[in-house]
C-alpha cells in the first residue's frame, strides 16, 4: 500500500473563507452588498472547484486541464468549461450573485449562505450533484476528554463559515448538545497561521479544534496516535475525538447552480452532460485508487492526474526538492474521499428513507443556519430531478440502483465484547431507563431514542451502535452479603443507624467496587449457598441481554414502520449485567432505577470489520 503522506502545504491552499472573521456573524455580513445580475450566458461555462479529492473526477473529465481539452470526456459530451479555484467561498457567493451560474461547497456551507443566495428567485440554489462524503475532517481534543459527551462546557476552535461548522454541529447534536453548551472560538481560516490548529497550539484554554487531516497529524501524529510530549508541533495528550472516518456522512460535497440557469434549455442540457461526465470519471478514479493501493504503484494515467491536481492545489508544488512526494499527498486526498457514484445520486435525491439524503440534509442545514445566526429566514433549495437511466447511458456506465441495506459492517470481525478498551473506542453515548423487570419497550415511550439511534447508524457510517443492557446490582449485593455472612466469609460491624462496615477474610470490603465484588462472586467461594449470588448475577446478565435484544428488535421494527433506512449490521445488542452501574451501592429505589438502563454507544470498529464497497451512500 502506498504510504499516505499529507503535506501541510496542500492544506494551506484550502482556505474556504478568507475574510478575517473572529466573531459569529450573519452570512450576509460576510458577503456584503452584492447586487444580483442575470446569469452569464455563453461558453465556456465557469465551474468552481475546491481543494478536495473529489475534484479528481472533475479534472479527469476535463482532460487534466482548466479549459476543456479536445478529446476529453466533457468535450465528447459537448461541454466547454473553464475551471476556477473556489476555495474562497465568500467570493464564490459574490460571483454567483453577479452572474456565474455554478457553485461548489458542502451542503452545510450552502445552508449558511442560503438566505443570501435564495432571496432572489433567480439565484435560488438548484442542487444537481453530490460528489462525496469527506473522510478527512476531525475534531482533536486535549487529554482528559474521552468522547463527544465531554464537549459540554468546553471551548472549541473552528473556522467561521467553512466546512467544519457542519461537522461541529453534527458532533454536538450526536451528544445531545447545542451551540449554547460550548464556547466556539471562531477563527478566520481552515488551516495555517489563522486556523484552528494554530489557535489550539497557542491557547491552552482551547479544549478542542476542528481540523483537516494534515493539521490533525501535525497535532497528534496520526488518527490513532496520542503524543507523550510536546515536540515538533505535537501536543502532549492530544487525540482525535471524532473523525469523519467514522462520522462519515457529515460533510456532504455538492455542486449547485442558479435556478434561472437550471430552468433554461442550455442549463438543463449542461447539467445532464456534466453529471454524466463526472460520474463516468468517478468510476475510473475509484478503480485507479484501488489498483494503486493493491499494486503499490501509480499507473501513468493516474500519476498524470495527480500531477495536474498538485499544480492546482498548490502552485509551489513543482519544486521536487520541497515536495518530493506531492503525488502521494494528493493521492491521500483521494483516499480520504468517500465517492457516492451514480447509485449515490439516486439514494441522495430520491430515497425518502435516507436520513442523509437531500431532504434530510437540507433540513439540518437550515436548522443550523437559523439557530446559529447565519440566516434569519429558512430559504430552501431545489433538488435535481434527473433521469439517471439517461445519465448512465450518456456516461456509458452501468445503471445501478442503491441496495436497501449496504451491509457495511462485518459483525464477526468487530469483536466488540468482551472488550477492555471499549471506553477508548466510544465516540458518544446516551441511555434510556426502564422499570424493574421490564423487557418490552414501546414506541410511544421510546420513539425519540429509537429515531436517534437510527440516525446515528446513518451519520456514523463506519461505526457500530452497541446497545448495552444494564441491570441494577442491588439484588446481587444483598445475596452476596447474606451468603458470605452465612458461610462466615464476610463479617459485619456497625448498625443500621450508624452504618455497616464489611470485612472479607479480615480485610475491609468496599461494596462500591463493583469489579471486585464480581471477581469475588465469580471465583466460586459461594457455591452451594442459598441464596447464591453467582446465580443472581447470571440472571441479571441474561435479563440485561434480553432487554438489549428487545430494544434492537423495536428499533428495526420502528425503521421499517417509518420507512427509514437502517443497516442492521451496524447494530449489536449485548448484556453488561451489573457491570458499570451508575450508582454502585444504591440507597433507595430511585438510585436503583438509575442503574436499570439501556445504553447506546457509538463505537469505532477495527479496519478489518469494514466491508469494502465501491461507493458510500
């Protein structure tokens, strides 16, 4: 496999909002006063690109040229394009309002700009292509933070108006948090001196930062690494709290155009041919990167594409002494890209059960835009309504519809339980409580939690939702004490009034140390006793597993009843028994009730547990 090297120089080109912004502002203030003009007719049509791996198929379709090359895929489809760098998203918005027909960004960036772009019916966005989901964005935190639940009350550095605003929104939402639960340190740029990573280095009061892969590696040393000291830019104890490698459906890359262009005859023809040409080359790129990884070698055609990409993403990259591995770095951007292909277009625009489809993404984008102050009014977008059989014929590729369930996870390879490092691999968690001896879970009572769990499987496409049933330890503790005192193993001093102290084999016994209690029960010293705490503990384990499995069945039934897509391979039900009680030694029924719960954990899985697929959607 070709080593994945990510150079910071590549990242420095990707400054998606270049204005000096350090405070929350409406997006209209970023764009300023820009009058709307009619879209610019004629050829070539200007199309923006950004510094991202999904642009590889665009460049290939255009003949590895900014101006459509004769004999290229786009040329054969009758298109003439002028590609331009669109990393400055605010300037893209101004150009769009002034007549350029097409914009490039993420769905959440479009949400931020929705009020500015949608106020005039001529410029209302018409989304016509989803390129990919990102796997190269991360939230890095300092030591002491284990998962997304720990973000509450923390200060987080994030670029204002860029792609990570949506990532942060999703991360907070998955933990049941809002913008009001954290302090956001807005910075001007995505990377570099005015980016989140540098703010994280300079200001120790910043607890976490939203960064791209090169900056993540510069802080932590790698996706699974934790530096043991501050050296060479690394921050001791820093680590990836969440990555789009797991939260793989968060950052959605799209192209959209003005409505007056989409409704014109030339616009309709352009969209069909552009989508066809792009999707044709997506299949070529996906195959090339797969072959490159398998053979540890670039084909001449693929290297030519990477060479062209490097010159567009970084104009100084032609110096072989400074950048000897730039093709490898650019290949890394392509590897971090989860292409969706033609089946993904159908899933995105037409599948109503897709919780990361066009309608769902648009709702979340507008929710974020209005609740976070980018827009005052909700102005939506138009979706593409293309004939994908016609698109496939134009592209000369196989027409394939998305499968009902992608089956992304090999359950046998996840090896989730027993697992001593489960806490280290938990991304976020939430729980529901239930009554004593309850083993059924109605939609009326738990529907919101079921919806949240199903949404988690969609958002965290490369993770597992572990449903863990927990039982209250009170009955086991009572039987443990009774049996121990009967057999003379446990001694007790004190009274109900003053409180009891327990001793085992002459040593103090702390009943709040659940792991120690379980160990003592398990060794068999209480065999033959009545009551037998080992049997009580086993019954609690079975009951907890029964509850977890019942919840899994109800979630599956809820998804079917509401026609929501659910990849059941991502859901595992396990029993934790009396392990990990909220209150180890309950003093009353209310405290005991806190222990009776079903916990949902979003968990990272080993790489070998992810089944390889050509497209992610």
